[in-house]
């Protein structure tokens, strides 16, 4: 079957982009961004429509040339040695780019052959992908006649045909139903476990939670980067905790509290530096001051909330 | 990662591309209709298309075996008709015959020995026209014109001498079997080999650009050259099959008898087909979408047809039009293929034309490769 990959050097970084810039005429679609994606991680690129995600991805895959800056994939310069890099990359463009007048099976086979697969290796790989993505019963259907979600399945299967080590997926789950979206992400996780690196864009924040690291783009720039937790902390300036108490107390004066976000009679949402460290201190201090703490717990912040805050700041 | 065999020969890489192109082609009812129906439609249209009129004078020679006043008067009449340009007046049939055989003129008119004598005595007489049947439009025109001149001359002679009939006799120079359908074969081949490949390849490239399929395609280790040569190979195969099929259909259905060997005809066709494909490539470079590519292909096809000598012989065109013709590869093909298929020449005898066609091919290819971008926009 498929042999394990042997890259001569084993660089830590799957993707290293420096000062990547793309101008379309006077319009700057991507503005001097730098990215480092580590080997084996699941990296999410988020941002509103027109932020420059697709343009960035196209420069990483070498489909378009950067106006400035350079990209290395597994240490190989994409501008100089694109051919060498291609076999490691599986790319799923945002727009369906397969042949609508070929069948499902013919599309996967074609890309398998173009990637150099032949004979039983090709046959088995095509069959495996058809089955894995629930396309077996549609294998003789023309790609143009598939539903949106089925097209996404086909595009993903095709991107994987040569078993690439780096997967670059531009909105892979757009138009995919929730159960299948979950399956996609389970599959991504599995690929990560196999040591594959994934760069993915999405507009679904629940999906982004599954990423190891995220970069938030707006207007061609990266406005935040880090793990989902780090991003959320940074959006608020700390962790969010909820306290409910009886008695007379000024929550702003409690230890570690950076700001009070919401108050409704006796319920407060506080931003603290570190929930784990500060929560016990708050409880202790409040009780010392004679208040009775009814609830004191860390609050879950949605990524969406963080996202919107960052967007607001960057405007 | 799958270990790729680095030894995969380059040539093999275009096989999946050729395979893909042919599948797409076969699956598209519009192109199938065009590829298969066009030759037939064109055959029918051509049947009606014989009645066209040339603008200029037809070069002919006259063989004056009579030498008398009657013959002199007849030649005068030919000149007056303004339809002929008499290139030479010979004294022997052989000279007249070879002037047609060599392609120098379209026809040779023979005035028999007894012409003047027959006239004076009021006996029925005749003139003989040996014409090049490989150019049916012209042959038709010349026969008509000779008929008209003879008619006028007969009226004049009847009034004077009481001659009651001058019959024009028509002979084809390349054997009595040459029929219209045979002489039409070069035109048919020119149409198939020009319009089909040019539009197929230019539309196919523009479709990939329009649908964004290049974005996935260029993520594979195939190069721009592989893509182009894969497409060239696929459409080459499709067109040459179409041409051979049409040729055999004509041979089987209409009992067409061609003098050229199959090999020579294929060689000449191949040279021209490569030209049409490279033109298609060039069109795709400068077209924004499929529609533009298709229109440009049809437009160039029409221009080529008009100036290739299939409707109006290039010899009778104005000098400006002649200049245009000299930049039309199809003109060289039609003349080469006519000589090969109808006169039985081998391809070496039309090497000049083939060389000119190939020069156009290289120019088109060089321009296309210079400007073709596969980058996604
Ligand atoms: N070929 C192009 N020519 C001109 N402008 C372009 C081109 N491609 C992209 N742009 C512009 O660049 C900006 C970034 O586009 P891009 O497709 O990268 O955004 P995105 O983040 O992928 O958005 P979405 O979430 O909608 O997919 C947009 O304003 C877009 O209009
Ligand atoms: Mg996008």
C-alpha cells in the first residue's frame, strides 16, 4: 500500500510564509503577512469575506505568484521549486474545480494518474477514497450532476488521492450537512494523528475550535494568532468568570479582576488574568469581606465572541 | 506519501490528459454534432454552392489547328467576351493539353482543322474544350462561358454562311471518371481539418479557464507543456479520425475515386491539421471565454474559406485579395491536397506548400507559447 513519506530533511515547519503580499492593481488583497504552520498541526485561517484567506492559500500552493514575500513548504521554496513541493500538497480550492463532464470516479482516477499512480495501486486508492467519502454509489454520476455537499466530498477525495502530507483546504465544509461536517472533522483529526499537517479555512466557529492554532485575518492582515484559548483570552484581555453572591461587595476591587463586563443585581461577569489562579483568591477575599458567594465558575467564551471583538478593534 | 516512480517517462504523462480530453469530447453532444454533422452539411451546401460567379478572367490556352479566318474570328469572340485571358495560342493539341495538365491554365480550347471550311460550307462543326476537372467551380464557369461564346458565334456564322450548328465538346483532362464529388474532396478536407480542430482546442482551453479547472490541474506535477501537448494530441486524433472517416464515407457512398495514395493524403492532411491546432491555441490565448474562442474560430474559418480558392479561384482575385490569400494556410493546403488527391502527385511534389504551412504553424505555436498563461486569475 502507501509507503510512509520520506522527506530528506525533516523541517519543523510545514509552511513558512514571510511578508506575503498580493496586490491586484492598486488593491492590496494580502498585506505583508507571515505565517508559520508546524508539522502535524491543524491550522485554521479565519476571517470575514474578502479578508484574503483564499488569496493567501493560493500563494502558498503557488497557484498565483506573490507580489512580495516568499513561501516555503517543508523548507522548499515554492517560487523556485514548485514541482518538488506539489507531491506533498493536497489542495482543495474554495470553488469546485473538477471536471463536471467527467464522472466521480473518472475525476479521482484522472488526478491519481496525473500524480503518477498506476495499475492496482491506482485502482485500490480510487476505491478506498470512493468508499471513505460515501461516493461509491455515485461513482458513475457526472460531477456536474452532484449536490453541493457531494461535490465537496469528491473534491476532498481528489485532494487526498496521492496521500499528501500537507492538506490545504479552502472552506471544505461549505455546503456540507452537519453530520457529514462532523465526519470531515473526525477525518481531519485522524489525518493529523497520522502526522499530516492541515491548513483549513472555515466560517464555522465550532469547527475552528477544533484547530490547534488559528490565525484571524481581516483586510489582508493577520490580526490575531494562537490557540483557540489564547485567542479568546486575548480578545477579552483575560479569562471570563461568573460570580453570584449575596452581600455588599465591589467586584472591581476583587483580586486579579481586570474589568467587569456585565452586572445584573448580584450576578457579575468578570475578566480576570487567569481563571485557575484567580478564582480561589476571589472567593477567599469575598468571604473575608463578608459576602456570601453562591456561584463562582469560569465562563465559556465562544470563539465567535472573540472573533467579533477582534474585528471591532481592528476596524 | 506514495513513492512516485521518478522514471515515469515524460511521454506517458500526457496519456491521462489525452484520455480525459477524448472522454469530455465524446460526452459533449454539441461538439459531436459539429464534428460529425458538419462535413455532411457542408457536402450538401456545397452541392448548391456551384452556381457562384468569379469576378475576373479565366486563364486558358487555345489550340488553333484550323488557322483560317473562322478560327481567327472565334478567338476574337473569346477575347471580346472578357471572360477569358488567352495565355497562348498553340498549333498542336499536345501543347494545349500539357498547359492544362501542368496547372498553368484551367482549360484549353481546341479549334479543329476543318473549322473555317465547315463554316463556309454551312456544315455543322464543333469546338473542343479540355478543362481541369479538379476545380469544379471554374470548370463549370468556363464551360458556361464557352457555351455563350459559341452560341453568339453560331448566330453570326448562321447569318453569314447558313451554318446550322457549332457544338462545344467538353472533355476532362484527368480522365472521364472525375466527378464533382471527387473534385469537392479537397474542399471537404479543408473544412474538416480547419474548423473542427481550431474550435475544439480553443474552446476546450477557454472552458478550463472559465470553469477554474486549471486551479486543480496545476496542482499536479504536469507542466503547461504536458497540458498543451495532451490537448494537441487528443484533438489531433479526433480530427484525423473524422477526416479519414469522411474520406471513406465519400469513397464508399459516392464511389469517389481518388488518384492520390492514402499515405500522401494523410501526410498533407497532418501538416495542415497541426496548423489548425496551433491556430486554435493562439485563439485561446487571446479569447476571454468559450464564446469568444468559438466566434474567433468560425470567423477565421470563413476568412480562410473565402481566400483559399475553394469558392473563387485565387487566380481571378484582385491583387489585394491575392495578397491576403498568400497569408492563408488553407490556400496552400487546398492546392497541395488537390494535386495529391486528384492528380496523384506524391507529397514531395507539394513540399513547397507544406513548408509554407509549417512556417505558419511554427509562428502560431511560438506566439501561443509566448503568451499563454496557466496561472489562475
Ligand atoms: N484575481 C483577483 N483580482 C482582483 N481582486 C481579487 C482577485 N482575487 C481576489 N481579489 C480580491 O482580494 C480580496 C481577498 O479575496 P479572497 O478571495 O482572498 O478573500 P477570502 O478571505 O477568501 O474571502 P471568502 O471568505 O469570501 O472566501 C477580495 O477583496 C477580492 O475581491
Ligand atoms: Mg475564500
